[in-house]
């Protein structure tokens, strides 16, 4: 067995959000030298169950295996049909399991991506539920930097208590960029109210919910403040829909520091 390949794949699996519980199964399957195999993973987020199949394939010319993709099956509740979506392992900055969960719930995730020329760029990605490929996977639509969504500026228009602390603000921004629906505290006429918020780059705004996850309408002043930046940048819009591309070889993922926000 190629130990370096096993260590590499173990890191890939770990930093794509599946932890270390699959390492023994991964090693056992590689020892068998099967042409391809899948590992099963289960996890709950926000009381929603995900069942994931991680797909591995052996190189036809060597003893190396590659982690090519994973498919998530999500059951939002007992009365809803399961949703299936495949996510492909790229050369860097893979979509993690929690980010995949957020995308499948309709939220947007901010990622550093690489174009065909190998150039790095930043964009918000979101599943396009009106546009699927031949395998039934929803394509990703992208909102690039020049689209005009400034997360921190839009946040500043809202009476969020956590923005007063640079540390809390940084954690909040990072959580929203991961696609989380994040709990915050609104200050309203001196009183504190629990709210849930998520980034909405397509409409250059923040979506707000009450503590029971019911969507709230912002007052006119807050809506105007959020929309002002969108008006100023309306001439520089760029929305791009990218097909998923399957990667066959990925360098070792970088270790990302965790923050104490919801994941």
C-alpha cells in the first residue's frame, strides 16, 4: 500500500469536512486494490440528516488512488423528498460538507476559485435550482467580485450588536462567507432581539429571520441602506454559471483554522 497516498487522501477527506472517522475504512479499501470504491458518511446539521457517498478511483497506471467526488443526500424533513447533489474535488479550496449542506439549502458560499488559466479569483457560488446538468446535479452560478456585493458594507447598515467588536465581526463575516445562517443580536430602541441572518449576494443584501426562522422584512431605512451599495455598482454586474468539472488529482489541502461560529 502506498502510505504517502493514504496520508494524502486522509488529509483530503478530513479537510473536506468528513473528519477522521473514515480513515480505517479508507486504508482497508486501498489495501484491497479495487479499481474504485465508495465510503459512506452520515451527519446531521440543524436537525437535517445528510448521507454522503465519497467516491475514490485507482489510477490505471499506478497504485495511487484519487478522491474524485462526493454525493450528498439531504432529507430536510420527513415530508420532503430527498435531494441529491454531487460535489467534485478540485485542485484547491474544495467545497466542504457543511458548505455543501448550506448550498443545498439555497444559501451562497464565498470561495477562492481558479479559472482555466490557473488564475485565482474570488466569487460567491450558489446552486441554480432552475439549471441542472445531464446527471441531475444543479449547476453553480457565480457572483464575482465586480458584481458589487460588499458583505461588510451591507452588514454595517443593520443594527447588529456583534459588529461593535472587531473579533465578533470577523467571526460573523467568516461564518456568513461559509454560507451559514448565523445567529446575531439586533439592537432595537435599546432592546436586544435575537435574529438569524444569511448573505444574499444575488440581491446584494442580508436576509433576516426571527429566532423561529421566519423571514422578516426590514424597515424602509434599513432596506435603503442595504440597497444603496447595489445601486452604486449596478453597472458592473457579472453573473456566471459554471458547469461542475471533475478533478482527477488534487494537491494536499491547506489546513484552515476553525472559528467559534456555527458550522
